[in-house]
């Protein structure tokens, strides 16, 4: 039995949202073990880094955005003298990306459809 490209794509489309949701959950669990002050610092630095990467790189190229966000977070935390496990940085990025994607989906669903544009 040979797996087709379409089957692989369908499988990935089903698995990726689950993985991202688990990463967001993992972030909340791991971040809960950090002192409150470190949690706040990580959240603020990660939010700024993810938003910056989204603006600089633009849509698509998730790998470049992820690398940029991760480097920015690590540099920011280092400059503040805050040590955080790499798993927490990863989970913070995944959690924020998930939230951004949910926000974009909600905005797209709220956009009115312009029927006059298709009747040209």
C-alpha cells in the first residue's frame, strides 16, 4: 500500500492544529512553574518578538519568522538577565502564533463579502 501526497497533506492538515494546541497547553503548564515575574517578562518579550517577526517577514515563510522570533526572544531575555528553558521559548512562540492565527480567522470571518465586486 502506497501513501499518496494527498493523503500525507490531509494527515498533516489534521495533525498540525493538534500539535499547535498541545504546544499552547504545554506553554501554560510550563510557564505556571516559573515565578510570576519571569512569566510576565517571557510573555512580554515573546509577544513583541512574534509580532515583530510577523511584520518584518510578512505572510508565509513560517520558518524564517520562527527563527527571527526565537533569536529575538533569546537575545531579549539574555539582555534582561532572565534564564528560561528553550522549551518555554518554543512553547511561548507556538502559543502566540496559535492566538494570532485564531485572531486572523475571526477577523476574516467578520469581514463582509462585497457582492458588487464579483458582479463587475
